[in-house]
């Protein structure tokens, strides 16, 4: 009889069992650390109380412009993968896609950033319907989406990226960015291999081709995905980039790949707007820190980048990119461990391990967690800065923009539960998002189209 494959690798089993023992010796994770529960404060960021009676509503809702991209207001829908049914990799501008984007437009969004579209096959996210823009044949389908959005006088920016060393185990709560040289991703490999010079040049070429396709598909600009442990952010972070050649080491070297992409694209596609989403900090030992990100922000400006979106965290590192409030144990067991198929013994071990993992991966607070970093970046550069992460209240948005902590805000989860959140804010029929921060939309992402489960386990 064929031997049944274990549902959890031996490596993971040992790791999870050992977590409880080792957690207390783990290094402090700096960043906006006065804002995190388990980490000691560091000098980089101060926790901020945004509550104020001074209103800046007019500024938030006035039309704006980023390098020619027209915005209806300063509240942007952040990149959110939809995982809507599509033929493997291939965008189908189905009614469902159009419907989702139409809802956002009708709901008053300032502008839309799409979920990440992969520049090449092996750079696509782990979920089944990850989108690709690696061939010209996809341009027409994407054009249907941009046309649908433009009917509402709303701008749409395509986020393009390469998922890099994030592996399929992205939702298991394990840190998956191997501390090895920058690697190309293969779902079957535990550790990414180092990219060769030729492969790096190919990746740059593929980014350029993708930008050209986005432009031809009528998108108002692109956003390079250089956050959350994706390939470009793995180049930036000293934690994941331990190369000793011209692509690693100094800040300039780690930035080189992004610089080359922006410079070439600017030359080839004239003034086509290019934004970049970066991590201000990533909770990794020797990883990204705000001070370093400020340097990178200046390099982005020098390279010709038109705007920076400030995020944090690594997708494979628990919930550090989204900071869920309470670790969603049941959801994790149902959707991410093949729990149902485990032997009773393994089930017991897994159940016992979860609280330990959960204790390890508590990232607080849940609100406004990148503001302090965005403020430092805003002060350092003159290009527009967008801040994302736990922004939920109209008053907070007004304070962020009114006090120049950032030029724009973006939100992801609030638009999943309420695509019309901006209209609600504008009318003040509601002044805070209904999002519970349950994390279920993220956990279900690999298996089903994105929706709000409002704390329920589907
Ligand atoms: C379901 C889901 C899908 C996401 N997909 C992407 C993505 O494709 N690209 C990206 O840069 N960020 C993605 N994110 C992260 C968000 O853009 C954002 O950085 C993060 O959710 C924090 O913002 P929020 O607190 O407003 O949700 C996703 C988030 C969620 C919840």
C-alpha cells in the first residue's frame, strides 16, 4: 500500500514543538516597536495618539494627484489579492472582477491599487488564481478592468511583483524567508537558491515588460511590490539579502535592482507613473529598520519613483503585515494545517502548539501601525507618501493627512467588508471601519475568493 504522506513536515513538526522552549530566547523585533506588545521600545518610533478635535476633512476629500494619476480623494484602496476564479495564472475579466472594482468606484474610493500581478510564472503567489502579466495576451483582459474603472472617473494602479522567497508555507505561521542568498522561488524547495546574474537581469526585463503591458492595458500607473518579503523587498532587507556581490551589502547595492527597474522604465515609458510599496521595518533580526528605509526612500526619489507606500512585516512571519488582534486558531487549523487529515497524535500536538505560536506571533497594536515610520519618510522626501496598515477611523485619517504624517492613506481590509467605506466617511454616516481584524480573509486567501468572514470560520 502506498505510504500516506505526512501532512506536516518533520522539520515543521520539530520547529513547532520547539517553539515554546525557544520563544523566550528570541531576539527583540524592532520597528515601530513602542507599538508592539512583546517587544521592548526602540529609539526609532514613538507611539502616537492621533485623536484630535481639529478637523481636516476638506483636505482628505479634495481631489488630488500623484504624478498625473488623478485621485478622487486621499483614501486609496491598498493592494488586495482577490483570488477570484481564473484559469491558472490567466486573468479573466469576468463579471465578478468587474463587479468588485465597480463596487469600490461606486463606494467613493480615491483610487484603486490591484492585488499583486506576477511578472513571471515562478514569481506568482501561492494561491491558485494568482494573476500574471508575463505575456501580451493578457493585456486585453486587463484593459477590460481599467475601462470599467475609468467609467467611474477613478484611477487604477496595477501592483506588479515577484513573490520571491516566500514559499507555499506562507500561512503556516513559520518564518519562511530563508536567511540565505536571495533566491528564486520554487514551491518544492525549502530554501530558495541564490539567483544568478542572468536570472536577475531576466527578472528586471520581466518587470519592464510588465510595466509596458500595464500601460498598454490602460492602467494609470504601476506599483512595484517591494514589501512583505516579496523578491524586491528580500533584496532590500539585509536579513534576506546576504549576497556579497553588487546586489548585496551596502544600501545602494541592495537597492540596485529596484533602481535599474525604475530607471529603465522611466526611459522606456516616458513619464508613466511608478509607485513602490516598501517595508519600513520587518521584525526580522538584522532586517529592515525605519532609519534604513528613510535612506531607501531617498534613493527611490533620486531614481525617479513617483510615490512610496509604507508598509511593514513579512508575509511568512505570522501576521506581522496585518497585526491581527487575536490569533485565529480555529481558522488556522481549518484552512492551513490540513488538520482534518492528521493522525490523532499529530492533532493533539498541533493544537497544543498553536497557543505557543500564537504567543510568539502577537503583533500589536492593530491600528495605525506604520504611521510613525511614514512620518519619518514623509519628512525625508518630497515625493508623495502613502501609508497603509490598521487605518480604520475617519478621525485618524484626517490627523494623518492634516498633520502631514503622510500624504495619502491606503486601506485593504476595510474595503473587503465595506467597499463603500469612503462614502460612509464622507457622509459621516459611519466614522470607523466595521473590520474586526479577525485575519480570516488572509487565512482563507489560498483557498477561496476574498471576502469578509467577520470572525466566522467558513
Ligand atoms: C486578503 C488580502 C490580500 C492582500 N493582498 C496583497 C497584495 O496582493 N499585495 C500587497 O502588497 N498587499 C496585499 N495585502 C496587504 C494589504 O495591502 C495591506 O498592506 C495590509 O492588509 C494592511 O492594511 P489594512 O490594515 O488596511 O488591511 C493583502 C491583504 C489582505 C487582507
